[in-house]
């Protein structure tokens, strides 16, 4: 990661400030986007992907720092099942925005395949690609088995998979290793920085021990946020990548004209999550459907708890909420996600947040 992030792993440790990149506007910390190419009721996957492309171009203009897409499978409400393909498309339609995976679920893939995919992305869009890695399947057990056929058993050997991937990216397997004569192609002068993603302490501790940047999924595991960040920082060892910890958190955020309007939009995402947790995933429902849904007491409690973890409201309220969360967690960067129904409403939400948060160009 360079100062608009590092392209090469140099001999000297590099700072969290370098990962952060050039300061943007009056924002107190870099602000980024995690996008799922949201497919809502009444929309097609093609329309969702077109909306994601438009959003990435707007995010670049508004001054967002990164734009990550996530690997999910078997979820009709998410069209970003293959991050590398989508990132190649987005890279061809933007010029300066950092693009990355938030993340690729490494146990679903052979490390060599990921090294070649992201080596190709780095060659296409030099200095703009982040490789964020997770160890969860990103899907249900049956789909995970179908994805992992012929691969190692799931996430149990994630550290070994990560080490193998890193050696492929750097072309530095030790002599005598079975893969020492293999090369992940293309392999240029630079390679994408590796981030570890997580929602528990495992990846936090591993990222700290390896001296890698860490991204925590606060948007669906908020009770573990502070313990995981503390573990990351206490475990951190300086490396050729970082000389100090660098952490970001994913945050659900929705901005609209007022708090009631933002909450109405967010409830569509809450109902979608409720259905996912009950094993019935589908496109994101409309706000009208979410309002009319006959919630049981337990379902209503789930929705209330989920909404309690969303930073929502008028633009100024969202900006203040994000800054309060940044101060409480001490993170270096925030990554907002709005998995709500309606491409126009989602696009507008990100624009309102960018302006209220002080990003240049917003």
C-alpha cells in the first residue's frame, strides 16, 4: 500500500497513515463504501449491477476512499457473488477510487486462483486494488460444500491458506516447497494489499500477529466490535506492511430527509435480514411490504435490535453518529453500507452522507 495506497511491500514498515491515503476534505477520517449490488423486489440483477456501477462512479466524485464488494452465494438479494469479476468492471468505469473485496471468502477457493484473479486486477488497475479476505463461507452449509468440492475442509486451515496465498502473491515460496516452481500470473511489480476481515476474535488476532490491516463487520456483529479491536491492537506486531495497527469497521447507515424516512427505508433491510436468518432469503422487500408485514413479538424484537445497530436519520444526524462511533471505537476508517430497497434511495443516502460528513466533491 502506497500513500494512495501501497503497491509494493518494501523493506521498511509502513504506517497506518500511508494506508489511509491522502486526506479528503474536512472529514475526520476516511469514509468508504461496502456494496452488495443489492437486488430489491421489482428489480433484476442486471439493474442492480448497473446501479452499483453508477454508485461507484458517484462515490469517486463524492470523495469516498474505497469501494468494496462482498462475496455472497445463494442470496437473491445480493448480486456480487464473484467480486473479482465485478471489480474488473468497476475499475474500467472509475479512475482513482480504490476498489476491493470485502471480502473474498478464501476457504471457498484455491489460493492460486485468488492470487491470479487479484494479480490480474492489479495489472489492470495498478495501485487501486485491495484484497480483503474472510474465513466464513458467505452462504449456507450446502452451498459451501458445493463451492468447496475438492478443496480443504472449510475454514479450519485458514492461516495455512492465507500463507499459501501470500507466497503466491509475492512469488517467494521457500526452496524445496512443492509450489516453489509455480508462478501466479500475471505477477507485476506491485501486488494488492491484503486485509483480514472478521466478525469475531479469530481474524482480529491473526491480523494483529501478521501485522495486516483489519476490517471488522460491526454492521452485523456489534457486540464483538470492541473486544475484537482490542484483541487486534494487543496482538499487533509490526511488519513489512504496517508499523502500527490500522482498523476499519463496516457500519450500516441510512440517510434521508428525516429520521422517520430513514427508518422506513432501513426496515426493508431489517425484514430482508430476518428472512435470511430464518432460512428464507430473497430480494430486499419494499418499505411498503416491511410496514405491512405481520411481525410476531420475537420477530419485532429482532427487527428492533437490528435497527438499533443502524446509524440512521437526517444527514447531519448520520454524520454525527458515524463520528461518535469512530471516537468510541478508535478506528482509522469507517466503511458504510446501505442494503436497502430502491436504487435511487440508496444512491441518495450515500450522497447525503458524503456531504454531511465533509467529503470533497459531495
